[in-house]
């Protein structure tokens, strides 16, 4: 029963997929995965000092800088009062 294709009328699929899923070794041998690994190695090889400079520069140039109402900002909960002893 596992070798039988799933009927397309029931699933609404456009075509039948008869290939078994890839194993980890087969997946890593794919050209797309090799490209992904190369790109990620280059990205992760950026020195921390250079990355920090780029982050600081991006923060300074951001249109959201200094605007507490800019999209993506977390709302501050002002209802909480500091505990005093």
C-alpha cells in the first residue's frame, strides 16, 4: 500500500510524486545546498568589528531612529510602577 500513488482526485494534487524523500546525504549532495553552504560561510566569515560598524551605521541611518511611534517598536507598559520597599 505504501508503494501505491495517492490518487489525485482525492488530494487535489496536480501530479503524482512517486519519488521517496531525500536522505541527508542525498540532500547535502544537491547543487542548491552546496551554494547555500558557500553563501552562509561567506556571511558568517565577516569579522565582528566590521559587522558592528555596519550595524551602528544602519542604526544611525534608520528612518525609525528616535521615533518611539515608528513601526516595529515595542509598546512600553507604563502601567507598572516600580516596587519600593
